[in-house]
C-alpha cells in the first residue's frame, strides 16, 4: 500500500490544535487510573467500590454524548469543543476545592462533571480529526492524534506519584495532595478554552461519494437509511463498548496487580504509578508505530492481529508467572493502543451528515468503562486480582470479529 498523506496545508493548524485536546483528556485519564489503589489505601474501600471512580467518569460519557452531538449539529464543532473544555475545567476545579471534605461521594460527583467535559471533547475531536485531510488516511490520522493521548497517559501516573507520596492521616488532609494537580489542570484547560474561542476553525463540509453507482452528496444517500441499518456502525458501537470496557478494567487494576501480595514479583504501593506509566509508555509507542504501520498495511488487519495477541496473553497474566505475567500484561497495553481510534474511524466511515450523531453513539458506548472495572473488582475481591484479568477475553474476541468482518460498510439488508 502506498503511503497516505496525513493532512493538508489547509488543515494543518486546526489539526495541531485538535491534537492538543487528545493530550489534555489523556492526562485526565492517566491520573484517574492511579487513584483506585490510592483510595483503597487512604479511605479503606474495596476494589469493587474503587471501581466507581471509573463509573463516575464513563457514565458521564453515556449521559453526555448525545446532547453533545446534538449541540454540535446545531452550533458546530468549535462551540462543542469550547463547551467540553469549560465542563472539563469546572470538574477539575471542583475536585481541587472539595478535597478537604474527604468525601468519596463528593469526589465522584466532581468526576462526573469532568467526565461530561471529556465526553463532549471526544464527541467533537474524534470525528473532526478524521475530516482534517484525505479520507483515505482517516484511520492513520486519528491514530496519530491519539498517540498524544498516549503520551499524556504516561505523564498522568507521574502526577499520581506526587499524590501517593504526599499523603497524611490527619483529618481533613488525607486528599490534600490532589489539590495542586487538579487546580493546575483546571486553569490550563480554561486557558485552552479561551485559545479556541479566539481561533478560527473550519466547519467541515460533506463530501460527494459513489454508492452502488449513484453519485451525490453523501447526506442524500446515507440519511435515507437510519443509522441502525448501517451494520458497520452498529457493530462499531458494540466493538467500542467492548474495547473501552476491557481497556478501563486493565488500566485500573495494573497497580493492584503489581502490588498484590500473591504476585511474584511483588512491589510496594508507592511504586505502583511507575509501573502504570511504563504500561502507558508502551501504549503510546503502540499508537505512534500503529499510525506509521497504517501507511503500509490495512488498519483492520493490524486491529485483528493485536486483538488475537491480547486474547492469547490474558491467560498468561492470570497464571501468576511473575515477570512473565507482567511482561504479558505490558504487551497487552501495546496491543490495545490502536484499538479505540481505529474502531472509531471504521464505525463512522461514509456516514456523511450523520457523522456527528454517529460519533455521539460511539462515544456513548464508552459507558463500557463505567461498568467493567467494578465487575473486574468484584471478581478480584472474591478470587484474587489475577483471576480478574480473564474477564476481558470475550471482549477482545468481539473486537477481533469486528476487525475481520464487522467493519465492512454495508447495510443490514445487504
């Protein structure tokens, strides 16, 4: 396959600005995935209950994605992005200024507000990125932008090291180490919102296509069929639900895995964020290399191979083989890297004016991340952390099916 052009001169500046958003929400998620073990230790809660941290953020995706999509359909991508940034900043600042309450439930409410902002940003930025250049390189382009999301995930746990290392048992100060990180994030995101307000972004027009020999605006062709009849889109929603569920569970419990007393090697809790950061570094490398590989190989083939590798390695993780299991888990991090952006690009392919609405449904499917960590936590509480890592296998099996057959653009009647 010949090398595709990533973007064009016309869209270069918007592409750079939109890519910066991927970094911002990756930072938020990278920090989030360090907090499960932190709250288990500080507030003495179970793995199941700590899974509610992810539930708060990812349930916001389910509740906010459709309103965000309708908002952007009426007001455009730019205003949708600004709305997402303002919600993101509000949630982060609320977390900063309520840490003294030491209430797990107040923290979850603040996370929900922040999650509404993240959901709005993803509803806007993911499809917008696919449009900022040739359609032939859409999967490559979104993987490139998502690689900066991976970079932020590497940095996020390093902030977690600060949070872990500055804890106290003094009443009213147990969560005080979270104040400065979330205050800074809130102010930075607010500044980015102002930058977007002052910047001109192009509103992407829909392209003309040929479908079964019929030429015309893609809107005229696709809108005649409801989204539910677009098989590749419907299966894409299920595949994205499966992926985010698996990803969130694996990310959330890596620190539990490396600090589990039944695991060999076993590490102290304060070193947990370093191990998570290593995983995210591999995740970032996977995205960058994946974007490069997609210049020469079909994105669907890479997605299928990586899914099958993850299926094969999860039992190795669960066998408690020491370093072998840990390395297997890290390889899974690498393999997961290209899944979200690739599934997203495949799911919204050739949907024209319905792209914004379709993007909303795919972002809604991120609710899988709200449900699955608690399920993995429940299994881990009962059978041990290693057993919990068997749970994502069926999810990766569906992703492999989507990569091999389900992605093909055709209606359910064909």
